[in-house]
């Protein structure tokens, strides 16, 4: 996994963070509190993306 793209959409007191792995076009979405740092938002979305990719590999 070379690059991961992140998209942020503010929704009231929350932010919807989407992590996208361009090679496989796999996406992971997390909803986080608006007060988190960008680094923490990315870490949570990346953690979920890695989980999804691992599940795909084992399927």
C-alpha cells in the first residue's frame, strides 16, 4: 500500500473521515469528534482501512 487518500466532511459536532486505498479502490469510513487532530482522524480511518484490507486478503 503506497498511498492513502483522506477525505473529511464536517457534520455538526462530528467529522466523517474516508480513507481510500487507490490501487484496490478500497474505502473505510469512520465518524469522529470534531475536536480530534487531523493526525488522530487519519490514524482511526487508516486503522479501519487496514482491517478491511486484511479481511479481503483472508477471504
